[in-house]
C-alpha cells in the first residue's frame, strides 16, 4: 500500500489501470460517507496547517542548534 494510505481510514488503493479505477469509483462513492469522519480525524492529526507548521518550526530549531561541520 502506498505511504500515507491507511486502508479503511484514508482512501482506496487500486492498480494504475483505467478498468481498475472505473471499477473502484462506485465503491468509493458508496463508501465515502462512512469514511469521512476517520479521514477528517487523520487530516486534523497529520496534515492540518497548525500541525505541519509546528513540525517545520521544530525542524528549523533543531537545524539551528546543530553545530556546523568543520
């Protein structure tokens, strides 16, 4: 499964073929409502701008504390 995809939580995975995508579309349409709360929760925990900004600031702070190589 591709990185970032969690079965039953964030989406569906299908082979990169037109027929597979066409077959998956009705499944995705029918399951989207049930998947929405878990997907929203994952977004809030992982991808919300506040979360990503804090991670970026932490990376910059860590980089600033790291001594420069000689």
